């Protein structure tokens, strides 16, 4: 069973820092250099100075040491203060997507760490060594979870969040609007009876990690380091837990965006050439001239994972193709489960890019960039060496659960949960309870 706890979070003192919007930031993995500079300029107390400290050539201290020094000074100066009562923190995100206003609601809690495969917490994506090494250095230096992990739990009737919702009507929230226009709201809930009922309701439910796999594994690595060093950690020591925002899988505002591929190639690719490699195993079901929107609409209406749309930049043409023989995936990926083999991203990478298209077409391995909106596809399609765009249908919650239940992880960049969680609403100490 997954174990959650209320905790005494560290939060900004609004009287010291001003508007909350000026001190929060997105998670580190979606911040590019221009946004980093924008966030630095927003406030001397912006969480970017902890989450993704900028490089300072000539500084004798590493960026992790500078993040830790900044955090210490904020704690000493009262910029960050620890809540007096153990709390769960209701978190609401209101946003617009394709002209529709949506709202996603969950809550921050401290969740007990457990190795994957040994409990009730399940990953769904592969991780890379580089980001884990980066986050581990930050954990060592600061002793804090700076940004939260995004977890999902089954709750068809939305019973868990209903236990906390009454408390959102008792006081106005802390509120911030981010650079994408998403409105973020936070309500601390310290009522012991409500916390007890919420902890009990979460007990039998598994947790699936939606975003933050690297941070979760880093939490485990940090805990293992402390234990190897001989530190005495009682069962409730904060390092045995990690900061997580938990959302019910049936929440109406839970959105998974597609992750489209932009593929570089050393020379132009022709539609006829592409079709020659694909048609032995794919049926070309539709062609369009220029009309990426029509190609994307076709994929959405089809609703399956068996259809991909390719945009050939040299001729400004799009084709939609459907896999003729799904059993072909069993031959090229026998080590994987049927759930994994049925994913569109698996079909694209394992079958199309690794087996059907010749290596000299793109280079080996193909250089992919990843975007989520159609306007991003069109802005990059045909620019520089981007010769081919691939529209990929998004994986669903059912796909995520099926792959996790099979003990597997999806290929990288399979899911994109929108919007991202903010960093800076609440921090979790790994040293002080």
C-alpha cells in the first residue's frame, strides 16, 4: 500500500517576497536559457535560484553550492518559513486548452519512497543517468525537495479529493498566474480529522508516476546514500519520503498532450521514397498538401495507436499511414509486452525508425526533437535540417496503467501531462521534520 503523510512544508512569506507569481517557476526540465533569465529578473527570491541555478563562470562555488547558500539565507532571513502545523496542500490549476477552460485539482503530500517493483508505486517512463546525477547533487547540497513529483491514483468517484474540497471554501487561496497563463491556487489543510480520512482513503490505492521519474529515483538514491553512510533514520525520517502532488485519474482536468517528433536528416526526403520504405507494412490511408491540421484531425478522429502522420518538408506534403500487421511488432520487440508494443511511439521508434527506414536516411541514431502543439510542429518543420515531422497520437491513462501493470516503462517522451506543476508553492525538507 502507498503511504502518504501530512508535513510541515516550507513556503514563501508573502509579506517579504510580494506577489507569488514573481517567485514561482516551472520545473527544471522545461526551462530554457531565455526563460531562466526572465525568471531571474522577476525577483531576487524566485525559485529558479534553487531549481536551476544559472552558471556563473569564474565562481569558486558550483551551482549546487550556490543554490544551497541561497536557500540557507532565505531560511535565516525568513523569506521561507516552515508551517507550524502538519498539512496537506490542495493544489488547483485552471488553464485553457483548444479554446476550453479546464481545471485540475490534487494535493501535495509526503509519500514514502519504495523501490519500483516492491510496493504500490509504479513508473511508466524510462529514466536517464544525467538528470538523476544532476538532481542528486542538488539534494545533497540543499537537503530539500525543491520541486514536486506528479503522481496519479485510481479514484473513479473522486472520493479522495472530496475529503479536502470543503476546506477550499473556508479561506481564499494563494494564487499565481504563470508565463503560460495558467492560474495556480493553493490551500493548506491542517484539519487533523480530514488528514486522517485522506491518508486512510489513499492507503489501498496504487500511485502511478506521471511526471518526475528522475526525481523519484533520485530520492531513492539519496536515501540509500544516507543509509550507506550509517545515518540513523527512524521510520518517519523525512528522507524516507518525497514531495508529491497527487491527482485522481478520473479528474476532468487531467490532460495528456501528444509528443510529436521533429526529425533531422542530412538531405531532403521525398514522399515517394518514404512511402516505398513504409508501404510493405503500412497502408497509406490519406494524403494532404500542406494541411497539417487535417492530418492531425484524422489521427484524433481515428483514435487508435496504429496510425501515424508524416510531414515531408521538401514537398510540403503529409501522409497518414496505418500499420497493416500489428503482429509485426511482436517480431521486432519480442522482449516487450503487448501493451508496450501497441503504443504509437513504440511503433514509430522500434519498427519505423529502427527497422524500416534505412540508417543513411537520417543518420544513426535519428536526431529527434519533441514538441506538443501543432503550431510548434509547423514553426520548426523544414527549418534547418528538420526534413520530417511525425504526428503521434497521445497515450492514454489506460495505456499508462497497462504498461506499468506489465512491469515495463514506456519509451522516452511518451506522455506530456499539461500543465506542468509549479516549483515554489511548497518545499519539503529531507532533514527537518
